[in-house]
C-alpha cells in the first residue's frame, strides 16, 4: 500500500514539474529554462526535482509526451465529434487555436526543438506528433474531397501543409505580440481564407 502511495505521489509531482515547464515556456525561451527555474516555480530544491526526473532531458521528454498526448487528443476528439469532414476541419482548426491559447508555452517548446541541429529524442517526438497531425488532416481532406466539399484539383498534401502553416502563422503573430488574446478572433478570419483557398463554398 505504501509503495502504491509513493508511486502516486511521484506521478503527481512529475505532473507538477511538467506544468511548471509549460508555465515557464510561456514566459521565455525553453532553451533558457533551467532546473533551478523549475524548482523555484515549485518552491522546491533542485535535488527534489531530480528526485522525480534523473536529468533535464528526461523532463523535456515528459513535457513533450504531455503535449503529444493532450494536443492529439484535443484534435482527434474535435474531428470525431464533427458531423462531416468539412466540419471536422473547422473543429480541428478551432481546437488547435484554443489549445495554444490555453497553453501558450507549447508552441515555443515545439519550435525550439525543431530548430535543434541534431535528432534528439524530444525532436523525434515532435516530428511524430506532427506526422500524426498531418495524417489526421489528410484523412479529413480525403473524406471532404469524396463528399464533393473541396474545389476541383485541390492538392490534399498541399492543403494539409497550408492548414498547419495557417495555424503556425497565427501562433507566430501571437508570439510577436506577446499575447494570445486575439488568436481566436483572428483565427476565424484566417480559417475563412484557408477554406476559400481550398475551394470551399462558404
């Protein structure tokens, strides 16, 4: 019983450490976040942080695993609950924007890892996340095309890239502005332009 309680306590503390990193990433470059910063946010010593994660890389992996699980879950649920493929695209777009608004540190974490010159385990994890995201979009675009909801001769791979690029553009604007407050309202306008670009009759 004691072992189970200890494991539960450790998992809860690991989740708190992940949350602390996400909070810090919303305020500064993830590359500048130290274990001392994490410990300070949590009111712990660095030793207490390392009690739950052996290295900073292990913390980074746990943070990206959280992002992978939660972002993909939000996107999948949005797509599954939509009545048709086109509505699914709209819902996935809105879900992604909403996720960023709620967790503004996530884009900084993803961008910083993609800029790393070498293939780190965290960078591989980010690539896998994006691969699954693209697969979801391709599935929705294919279904929308079969339903006659897309314009003639629309390239589905290009449409998937444009979708992700549109969200990334909104994210970059928010990062430059230092605020995600306008992302949802600007996202609606950007989505309208995207749908027009892929030939959707609005």
